[in-house]
């Protein structure tokens, strides 16, 4: 038997802080029992993550990047991704981020899904794509504060290593799951 949860009623909203990555808002919500409390919500632009697939010898490989993550205080190996800019759709952003971070241009994109990043406290979504039919332009366009190392990783290695250092970014695990669900048998 499925149980449903009643919607909570939103009340007053107050901007607490504006940062370069998100606005921090305090929003009052009234629960189904009539109790009203403030909750902190981070309002950020949507993100995109692209899973680029490259033929390496006879095996498929993923194009990934290693980069420093301040929250983890460590480098992680990830699929290319970033913020979707204003006036840009998710697929365009995925292609742009892939080209900027790796120098690879995708001629085919497959939408894998869209999910909330962390619906408990964040009001943005992340869009996932597979990128195929790749062309190496050999030119990256990194942001001023991006220091990336390109990694060409076998699918087998990524499948067996996801969830262990340095493959510990949760959104990358989600991207890999969606890729396996939608594309693995089709390529």
C-alpha cells in the first residue's frame, strides 16, 4: 500500500546570503500538523554532468577529469560537468563543459535523466547526458580557477572503482548508474 505525504505550505521567504555558487534562503514551511518552522534552502543554478564514451583500442573508455574538491579536501576523478549558464539549455551546457574541460567535442548526446541534487536543502537539479561520437580538438578552455588533469579510464575500471578513492563524488555514481541503465547495452 502506497502512502502519500501531504504537501507542506510555504510561507515567508528571506534571503540570508548571496554567494557566487548559491543564494542561502530561509523559508518558513507549515507541516500537515500545522507547525510552522524556518528551513534553510540553497538556491543554485542547475548543473550538468556528461558521461563521455571513447573507443580506446578495442574497449570503451570514459573521458574523466581529476580536480581538487574543497569540501572533500582531496582530488576526485569525475565526469566533466558544471553549471548551466543563463540562456543555455542542459544539452548545450553538457557539450560546452565537455569541450572546455577536456577538449573533446560531442557530436551525439543522449539524455540520461534529471534529478534533484539534494532535495532536503537544495532547490536545483542536475541533468545527466552521455556523450558519443567524440572529436578531440586538443584545446581546452578552463576557467581561471580550474586545474584539471585529463584521465582516459576503461569502463571496467570505473565500474569496479566507483565509490572508492578517488571515485567518490556521489553525483558521478549517479551518472554512472544512469549510463549503465540507459546506454551500456546500446553502444
